[in-house]
C-alpha cells in the first residue's frame, strides 16, 4: 500500500541511468573503431527511421556503394575499392548509428514509463528531459560532423569530431552524476543533489582540454606522427612546425603540435585528477579515489602503447574506451566531493 502511495523510485531510475551510461561507453568504443577503420563516411545519408535497416539486397548494396563513390574519400583515397571492402567499412558506421538509436530508445522509453507512473522524484524530471534533448542534439552533431567530409575533403573536420566526442562524454558524466544523486536519494529521502565544487570545475576543465586534443589527434591521424616516446622523432618538441605556422594555427591544426600537446597535457590532467581523487577519499569515498587512479593510470599506459605501436587498432580502441571510463570516474569523484559540500 505504501508503495502505491509513494511511487517515487530513485533507486530504479539510478540503475537505469547507469545502464544507459554503459551503452554510451560502448558507443565510444565503436566510434573509435569507426574512426580508426576510416568507416565514418561510408553512409552518406542520414535517414533516422529507414536507416535502421542495412541494405538487404545486392541491388541495395550497389546503390549505397555508388553514393560512396561520389565523395572525395573514395575518389582520392579508396579508388578501386571492392564492394566487399565497402561492406566492411559500412558495417562499423552502421553499427555506430544503430547503437545511437538503441541509446535513444533505451533512454526515451523508460523515461516515458517512469513519468507515466509518476515515479520520478521532484526536481529530476527537467534534468532527465534535458538529457534526452542532449541525446537528440548528439545525433544532429554526428550528422553535422559527417557532412564535413562529404564534399570538399577526404575526412571529417577534427573540430566537429571533437564536438561530437565531447558532447557524448558530457552526457556520460551527467548520467553518472544524476544516477549518483538518485542513489543518494534512495538511501536518504532528504538528501540534496550534489554541487560542483571549485576543485571539480578545475579538474573537469583540464580534463576537457585533454579530451579535445585527443579528438584532434584522432581526427588528424596525429598519432602516426611518431612511434617514439617520450621523444618525437628524436626531439622533445617539434619546433620546426613554428617555422611554417603561426602558434595558434599550429596548436589547432598541426598534427605534430597537437600530438605533443596531447601527450604532455596528459600529465597536467593526471595532477588534477590526483587532487580530485584525494579530495574524494577525504570526503569518505575511497572507492571513487581508487577508480580515478586506476582509470588514469591505465589510460596513460594505453596512450604510450598506442603511440609506440603506431596506433595498433586494438590498443587505440582501448585507449579511447578507457578515456570514457576516466570521465565516468571523474564524475564519480567530483560528485563525492559535492555531496559532502551539499550536506552542509
């Protein structure tokens, strides 16, 4: 009877949000494979509903292949590609889009169910709706990214790629944060939402810069500039770049400079995350501290391995996937500190 009177279900909603967060980590992994296999431009149209099904006949496959042959990537790089090879790259882009649709349904349908049951705690309906809208925006940005590679270039814009990845990771962090708020509410009906502290803001900003340069590195294939670490082709710093580019142009567009920034800003991010982890431990959440240290430690090793293996695909995909786990762990640690501040 009490369950009927008080149908609020923060624990169930928290579990659901963690499940959606796991799907986003999977999406990031498949996105990494899509990028590394140069598959992202294989589907040249955005059909939200009818695009759910892949080509189902040889005629349909031939039609899709003909569309791909019209873009610069085929004409300048993949001229002469066979239909079977095209099917290989089509698979990864199709799977990436399919998981995106799955995430949309996995979020929208339970949200509707919880809303109809009036099971959403007061104050969380707007937040969950905002997350749904951000998911829709992510799809739009994904297509905006793809369009940058369909006409005048053989690859997508690395700026648009960064926007696509960063929004996905922001949604991941927001899901984890909201799920933790709801988990706290399930334990204590009087619990207030956690707040972002100054330390969390700083750590988040530093990590965002690192993630952005990671996206730039992927978008410009900057990981292939060198297979050496800690030096880059026998040098610590690619000073020759500044002889042909302005500093701003080099920072934003030169593969060697972007690679250098990404490998060394990582240590600034590590320092910030160590501080965040220690604050989380001091706030009583030792597990969050361990998760942060384990995530960034693994990520650093994978980053070095990715460079020294000349961007071997399995290592590189793990590097991108663990990057998403670093974001989730950071959100966890930031929430632990904010929860302590919010209880005052």
